[in-house]
C-alpha cells in the first residue's frame, strides 16, 4: 500500500535530488514532506519537522557523505528508527557511496540505489508500494 505521506530526510547539499524524488512521488499521488518545500519563512522549522515525523507513515532517507554528516539527518533517522509506526516503513535511498557510521542500523534495511540512473532508482522505490513508474 502506498504511503499516505512520506518523510524525505536529506542533507541540504542533496536538495536537488530530494526535490526530484519528491516530484516523482507527487506524480504518483504520494505526498512527500521535505524541509525546503514544506517549511517557509519564519516557521519554527524544528517544530515543523517533528510534526511531519509524527504525521508521515513512511520514512525515506537520502544517503550521501553530506547526509551522514548532517546532525539533522541523524536526528530524524534516529527518531524514525525508534518510532514503532515506522516499523518496516523505513527506506534508505543510497545516492552517493558513504560510510553509514552512526546510521549503521540502516544496513538492516533494503536500500534503493540511486547511484546509477535516476529513473531506475525511482522505479525500484515505487515497486516497494506496488506502483509502476509513469
């Protein structure tokens, strides 16, 4: 069953790829929360992230050296790993080769590979929910 809404955790350095992934999700009627698109102006962004983590039913994390070093990606991922609502609903998206370090728990999950063709990564991600790439 497709997500009601997916939380997309990423580093600001990977913003363009996150935007592209979120766009594909929206094209397939899957709402996606990711900070640059959903947090505006003077909003308390920490509060908005926590609200979204509590609202979303799937957690996607875009992995790269930048995201592994991002304090916020680590915090968001730790939150998702500890929340029973995300049981079997965490999807690591490997974008660039990286040492998972503090996020080593993600090795337990099936990763979707975005290191090659973007379209192939999207196809693999959508297949998790029984959807075909349009």
